[in-house]
C-alpha cells in the first residue's frame, strides 16, 4: 500500500465532466496485429511495476479518509475497439491505464493522477519497441528505450512531494497580467454541447524551419498563433487579453527527472493590447521572455510547493467527497486565468521503432473551450485542436495564422472527443467483509455500480 501525495491534485478534482484522462494514439504504417500487441503490452508491464496499481482509500483512527494505491497483479487491459474502457473499474481490471487498438492505430488511455505526458511517452516507447521487434525486426535496437530487464532505480517512483522542501525559495516578481478573454462566457459564436477533435497534420521539417527563422520554439510559436487568432476575433476586447495557459514539465526544476508522477505546472502567456499591433518577431520575443520569466527555477519551485500546501489544507477535510466539493470551483476559476489550453510534451523520440509509425496524436479535455495538444513524431507535427463551438470560426482563424506563416497543413480527421471515463471512486467505496487484520479493516475497495 502506498499513500498518495502529488496525485491528490487530480484525484480531488476529476469527475464525469472532466475525468482528467488522456488518450495518446500511435498510427502505425500497417494494420495492428492484436495478438502481438497483447504480448507487447504484457512485456511492457514488467518494466513498470510501480504503475501496476489500483486505487484505494484508508481511514485513519479519527475517521479521515486518504487515497492509497494497492498493488494490482491483474494484466493491463487491451481491447480491440476505438471505444475507451472505464478506468479504475472492472472494465480496466481496476487499473488507471489501459490500451486499445483498431485498424492501424494503438491507443494508451491514462488517468492523470497516475502519470503525465512525459511518463506516457516512456511507456509508449517501450510498448512500440516490444511490438515492432515482434512484428518487424527481432534485432531492433533498444537504444534510448526503457525495456524489461533494466535495473529500476528508486528515482522512478520517488514522489517529489515527499522530498525535503528547499530551505529558501526566492521567486522573481512577475509583471501583472491583464484580465483574460473568457471564451466560456464571451465567445463570438454559440457553444456546442460537446467538444470535437480536429486533427491537423503538418511537416516537422517545414515547421521547424519557420520556428528557427523567427528565433522561436514550437511552444512560443504555436501559442502566439493561438493568441493572435483569438485577438483577431475580439478586436474590441480591451482591457481583456487573449491568454494561453501552457502546461510545463517540472521534472528538471524539482530534480526528479526519472519520476513517473504527474509533474505539471502552468504558464500564462497573454497577448496584451500593447503587443497586438507589434510585428511578429517582436511578439515572439515577448512570448519567449514571458516563458523564461515564468520558468525561472525558483518561480516553478514556488508554484509546486504552493500547490502542495493547498493539497495539505484540503486534506484536513475528513472525507473524499468534501475535498471534491472544495475543488468544485477550480474548473470555472481556471477560465479566469486562460482563454485556452496548450500542451506540447516535446519531440517523441521513439527510438528505432519510430520508422514503423505514421504519426502520434494526443487528445484530452479541460474546462477551456479550446484545448490544443501537439505531438511530434515520424517527421510530423500533429496538432489536435479540441473545440467546443457551434462553428469553426476560431479553428479557421488559427489555420489562417498557420497559412500566414507559410505553413501548409491538412486536416486528416475530425470526430467527437472521446476519452476514457473514470469510475466513481468517491461514491463507490465499500468495506471489504473479509478484512481481518487491523489495516484491512480500514481499507475500502471500489465496486462497479
């Protein structure tokens, strides 16, 4: 049994509307062999024993409930369907992650309380290697891939929130941000009932040539295009500003580069009124400056430990349900900090097996009306544009921004957003009748309803 700490940020806020799950899809060059994929998943599972867990809760002597992970010896679920299974439930063998395949696609579905995108990339590298050496080349080079038989360092499962806090943190003071254009309330078109995913594909070579030419990075470049698109559609928004919320990996700052946990912080990049009329290169420089300021190590440390302090305060509430209620306003509050969400884990670097895939895509959801996930693999930038609007006006304006930068693209697919649901892990706990020892008497297990 492992007591949970960093994971509570997601466990306290996930629900049916925003389950905090992510789907990463590998599109292969050939149709998927389901039998070989199941073998590859089984082999991959042996490399990550700390991810073979199920969610539980223990109750203190005073009655307070706390999340824990129990070892889960059951296999990771592999289904031959595009429909994701319900995580944390019997459908997923009670695991917090699962795999699916259809046609030429392989998908990893995971709960953000278990891992984040960086950790998911590691798992997919292992899986792709195990699959492709069975399917294509038994002598496939494993360089750069975590494989079965590795010595598993304790650093892989060390929770950053359990490490000693720095004795002093001195964050730099940041400029005051303008108030945000809230697309949940002030969009220029009606909202749709559900989000849809629009898959945009462009050449990595072409993208990086343009990015380097303007002294940008993929993140600063694409977030600026998003902000510019929103600014064009809200010309009378002053003093409000389009602001992109950007997910940032905290591993380097926390000194936990090997850890699998969700170590994600947030940056906020506004395109203020004073910058909207500037030339593109000046705007890029401003975005890069904001990223540098906000990723100053002590600022990220401060962000992380403030979050942990908040989790400890919430933990003083005695029940899981009470903590969820305390977090209930979080999704709506987030809309006051950003107009849309952007995430780019970085180039996938899938190793020798990357030659056998066509592209890699990421899909997820949040309270923002626009969520953009970017993946780079097999020479392709895949931009997953998740939107909740009745028309394509925001999408079309963003695509026009790509066009104005000389980038060609194609829309390869669009479909309703479909990510894995999660079981009711707050309301579905029952006491196990077979409990005998003192610890088991206080354990609860999740049942399907």
